C-alpha cells in the first residue's frame, strides 16, 4: 500500500527529495508507533475499552479501507479540508503517509492487541524487534521508491493496490471473527 501511494504523492519530485521524504516518513512512523506501543493499552483501560471490542472496531475500520482500495479509491484521502491542506502543503511525509497510510487503524489495532497480549519483557522486546524490522524494510523500500517506480507501470500500481486491498479486507474479516468469538464464546463452537 505504501509504495504506490508514496510514488503518487511524490510524483514529479527529484529522487533526492523523495529520499528525504522517505526518511521523514519512517521517522514519523517510528514516533507514532512508539507512542501507541507505549500507551495503547493504557488508553484503552482509561476509556474502559477491552481488547476484544478494539479488535472488532479495528477490523471494521480496516475492512472499509480494504474495500475502498479494491474499488480503486483510497480511504486515506480525508475530508475536503484535509484534501485542500494536502494540495497546499508539499510535504506529505507526516500526513497522509506516516498517518494514516502506514500508522493507521490497522497498525494501531495490531500494536494495541499485541501489546495487550504480551507476556513480560520478552514479549514486549519481540514486538519491538518485529516493529523495528518492519520499519527498516519500509525505509529501504521508500528510500528506493524512485528507482522502483521506473519499473512499475500505472497498471501494475493499480493491481498492487487492489491486491493489497484484498489482503487487508481478509485480515480485517479475520480480526472481526476472532473478536466475535472472544466476545461470544458460543460462536467458537466449543
């Protein structure tokens, strides 16, 4: 999802500018995910929201995003005011790339669920290591986006977006199913 969107948002920019934007995207995403990692479950407890309810809600939001990608549009376009701000602001690193494209509902939900189920320091360390590995991979892909973009036709970008939309929709449905089984044990069958 990130690569086609990043290429579209930085279309016409020099490779050097794209690479600077890529580094900012990774930095902003790191900060956002670190905040969720450190405080996500505390925020849920503050509002009295259980992991199960958050999983179901996150799955529904992720499903909407996945379906919009299958449709060829994007749920990340925002309101008219946000779209106007984006057209006037050349820097897309924080909005919409870091948030909500990368550190959006799916990422936030996943981090909150994983940290809510983590067992001790080893569990948190493994989640943090996985998160850092994903961000490093993202950084490499976005840093080389200009070079990669030369090999991707508009048709291939469209196919990639729709394929990722299908994958996101399937992940979302799985999240909702798991959440519903946890909320209603009779649905689990045992």
